[in-house]
C-alpha cells in the first residue's frame, strides 16, 4: 500500500517512463489530454507536464486519480508491472 504523498519514480534501462504510460493508456481510451484532466479531476497543465516529463515526482493523490481515470493500477501506471 502506498502511504507517501510523493513518489519518486526511478527509471532503469528497459522500464517505461510514467509519461509514456500516461500517454499510452490515455490513447487506448481515446481520450484527449483535456478529457483525461476532467475525468481525473486534475489540471490540464498537470497532464501536459506529466506527459512531457516536466513533473517527475507527482503526488500520490495525482497518481491515484490518474490510475483510476485510466482504469489501471498505480503499479501499471508507473511501469512496475505490465498488463
């Protein structure tokens, strides 16, 4: 269970970046960045920054909202497991 308010995502060779996963799952659902922002109840600017790697240490609350909106687990979102 995740208890920290901030998670640092360490990326090693072969892992998929959070930004790539957000884009991948968003595209699977045929959502625009704006539509995902509304569905996840987070700002459009946050989505843009996450997908462009402008934010590399998102808050746990943000990850939970994104994962829920995209229908994936937090582990899948951050690249710890693949579906």
